C-alpha cells in the first residue's frame, strides 16, 4: 500500500485505539492485582517509563534533539499549560480506574466530545446545528444510563471521569487555538516529560511514593509507553492522511474495543444496561461528529467517505502536517 494512501491513516488510528485500550486494561489489571497501590504512584511509574523510552527516541541523535529544542522554544507556554492539565488528568484517570470498571470509565470518557462541542461554542464562537443538539441529547441520555450501572461505577467515579475528560477537552481547545503548527513527536515528548515531573512532585508531597513489584512495574510502564507515547504519536501522524472528521469518527471504536477487552480479559460483566446505554451514547456522539464534519466540509457525503478511504485523489482532504 502506498504510504500516502488514506487507509494508512485508518491503520494509524486503529493502532492508536489499540494502544489506548491496552493502557486501560493494563492499569486496571494492576489495580486488580494490588488494590492497595496508590493511583498517583501507579501513574507516576507509568509516565516515568514513557519518559525514558520517548527520551531515548527524541534525544539519541542531534537532529531529534534540535527538533525538541525548537518545539520547546515555539510552544513553551502551551506545553507547560497542557502538561500540568494532563498530569492532573492522568491522576484522576488512574483514580477512576481504581474505583470503577474500566469499560464503564471508557464509555463515560467519550463525554469529551460533548465538552469539546461546548468549549468550541463558548470560546471559539463555533456554531452548532439542531442535529448536533439532538445528538448531544441522545448522548447525554446514554451517559445517564451508563452512569447508573449498579456495582460498576459510583457517582464519585462519574464526577472524576467527567473532570478528567474536561481537562483533556480543554487541552484540545488550547491546541486548536494556539498550537496549529506543533510537531507531534517532540511535542509529545515534552508533554510527557513535564507530566512526569508534575507526578513526581505530587507523589513526594502526598507521601505515596513507593516502588511497585517488578510485574506491576512492567504493566505500568508498558501501559504508558504505548498509551501516552506510541499511541499519541500514531494519533498525530494520522492527521497527515485523514481529516479530523474521519479521525473523530474512527476514534469512537475505542470504547467498543475496550468493552470487549474488559469482558474477555478482565471478566467485567456485560449487562444489557451497559450495552444499551453504550449504544445510545455512541449513537449520539456519531451524530455530533458526522454533523460537524458535514458542516466543515461542504462536499461531505457518505459516498465521499468511502471514496476517500479508497484513496481517490479528487476526494482527499488536505492533510495537516503535525510531524
């Protein structure tokens, strides 16, 4: 396959989705093995490992070091801002996995689409249509069904997940507003590095620092090497081959795979309420994503979606360079 073919972007997004699912499953597995481990300490070790691996990748050659320096010089304030937000979000994310089922957390986490819609409307002056309002109402109904799953998630956990997703939606808002020319790989490394420093300060201040057993350490490090570094790089690279509409739509596959993974590998229950609620939630989000895509792309059509994925030159969207 030609490396510039849009299907290559689909493969990248699928890789990003698998990395994200692996991160959820690995961290939840750690909490199942040792419920006494602190979420803050667990997530610190994961990001420390991701920092070491990504640091080797970004600093082993002069060319990569120069790119990191340039990225820091251009986007210092943006990197610091979203890294601090990401560090807090990572702690909340780990906390939510500690007290709730991973599949349910993943479903409710898709509320970031709703939050991004609200932030874009409030701060960027973006307009929304009646279809997006309908989609939001449907998604909220599905969210309420999932949030009321007995023995899987509490009101506290729902609040934590929503706070986490709000922080990540705010990051997207800042990047969209101020970081249009960022370079994905060095930007991701700088973000992970500062997040690790934030997490280190937090574990030291809270007195939760400890070294986990080797088997848990392996799970934690691998979860963030794939989730926070490799997956994020794949996500940025996918923008070269696919428009944001394609990416947002394909990303809705993540909670589906996560539910299947938690059911098969972690033996989490799959009651009808979770399936129905998740289906309603994803339906509402799909309506929002497709409508926003349609509004931003005047040539939008279902025929064009499939034509784009087949790689017809006349139907390709202009790629976004985030390398």
